[in-house]
């Protein structure tokens, strides 16, 4: 018999220990059955089509992680997350409506009410910036696949991670492309006209282009911001014509990219080149809405449908996506798919749903290029949490499809330059 005091102390130690072990049988505590991941995208409003596509890409990635697939992907062959006892990832979507104030509110709700371990999104820089501030303040990792404003990774945040290159990276490659066109093709790129939405995205891109234009000795003869959700591009196009612009460089979302292209045709403005900066110029509805009028437009991009034929994993994922939705990978769908795969890999390596452990695992990410549907060497984050392998190519619309035209070493089509004048087209 224990003395009463000794027995009391013994039981005080024993019962908490039994509780931790799940009872006298020594059963360990149950592991998480799911990992809750919050996703903020514009699912209504002018960018709803983009958000809907992004959602499809993420949902396919979640299905692959949660199920069993014969794919050479981290977590592709496993069912769930093996380091969390087979736990499944659950994507909880929120609609930003493309509005910063709504993105803030939804980020707060996902964290406080839905108890997410990670946040993802939010497409445009103007919604990504405030939503990621909420995440940083609450100690939640935030993974971004599409926003390009350079300042997003220059805020000193520990929990914001970006996969895509920033505006400086995009602009640098575009001006390298112009130089290559002139040196190796004997083509004149001429002066530059900048057209951009007057938002965080547009302003950041325009600033980067000004910098690289000056470094390359190229004259910017028109610098034209326009208001968000403009309904008439006539005055801006007339300004481009009056300035004698040779190469138009645009930074627009899909609605505006379509509006300007129609105005170019209506006013018979025929520069030697129109070059977009991904975003609206790679959106599925750009070619879908314009048809032949989209021909010969170029754009920087971080993904090309060419990869479906040249990269095995891209072809297999495209086939799965096509089976579900009737259309192949396009636009930013590969980016959102990749983001979920990278996050799931980090959560599995963390072996935990604790945000800080997931943050540390994201920081240590070294995702192989062979397992990416993107044309990158991999995913690895630098001291700013920017993917060091993120890069871009230049595409041109020919025959209603996007083709890689630069770098020339990996081009699938020769660049058509200058663009045929409107009156010379069939």
C-alpha cells in the first residue's frame, strides 16, 4: 500500500500520462484526419472566369494528393499524406470578388473560423498584398502562384512564399527577347509604348519595364495608365498612334486585354508588335473572345501548352484535367495545380498541421523540376521566399494557339514579326 500522499502524487502523474497515450493500452493520440487549406480567389466579378479555372487546377491537385495515381509526383502514388497517417488535404475556397477589402475579410474568416493551417491565393497583387498581411499577422503561411508585384517579397515577411517570377524578372526577359530578335533575326523592335492598368500589378510592371528600357537604350515614347475596368480604350489607342509607337507592351487583365485588341482593329492601329505580360493575354477567353483578331499577339508567360508534348508529367496531368473538364491545361491552371502540390509536399514533410512547422518546411522546399508541369528546374525559395527557379518564355498566338517563340533554342514556331497590318490580314 502506498502512503496516501504518495498515491495521490502517483495518480496525479499517471492520469495525465494515460490521457496523452489515449488510455492504459498506450495508444498514441489520433493524428489529424485532414489538413485545412484556405484559398482566396475571385470567384465572382470581372475576374471570376480566372478564379474558376484556378479552382479547377487546385481541385485536381488535391484529388491526386488524396487518392492513388500512377504519377511520378511527390505524393502522387500515396493516398493522402503518409507522414500524417494518410490525412487528406481539404481546400476551403473563399471569394475575394477581386476586391482588397473582401480579400482581407475572407482571410480573417478562414483563419479565425475555418482554422486553416495555410492560406493560398489571391491572383491579383491588389488582393494578394492585404490578404497576405493578415496571414503574416496571424502566423499563417501564405503561398502565392500568380501575383508578380516585386514588393510582395520585399516586405520582410517570413510567411509569404511566391512561385512565379516577379515583374522585374518578366521585364528583364522581355527586353532580352527584343535584343535577341534584333541581333539574331535582323528585325527592328523600335521604340516602346507602355499601356497598363493603373493598379499595383500595372504600376509594378510598368516601373520594371521603364528600368530595363533605359538599361537597353530603348526609348519609351508613350506611357499610358488606364483606370481599372475601363469600358473604352479609344483615347489610349489614339495616344499610341500619335506617339508613333513601334512595340506596344501591355499589362492588363483579360477584360481589358480584349477591349484594347478590339480597339486596335477598329482604329486600324498596327504596331510591329503587341506584347502582353501574362495575366489577361494568357487567359483562355482572350483567344476565345477574339478569335482571329488575337493572331500574332505575343506575351511573356511561365507556362506553354508545348510542354504537354515535350514533358511527360505535363502530358499526363493535362490528360487528367481534360478527362474531368473537357479542356486541357491553359492560362494559370498549371500554376494553381503546382502551388497545391508544393504546399502538400511541405505539409507532409512537416508531419504536422501546425502553421509554424509548415512554414519551416516550405522554407526548406526543394521540389524537383521533373515533377513539375511548369518549365522550371524546380521550386526552391531564397531568403525573400521567392522561387529561384521561376522563369518565363515568350509565346505568340498563331493559328489560334499559343506557341513558344523565345528562347529560340526551345521555340516550337518562328516568330512572326512585324505583325501584319489589319488591312493585310485575310
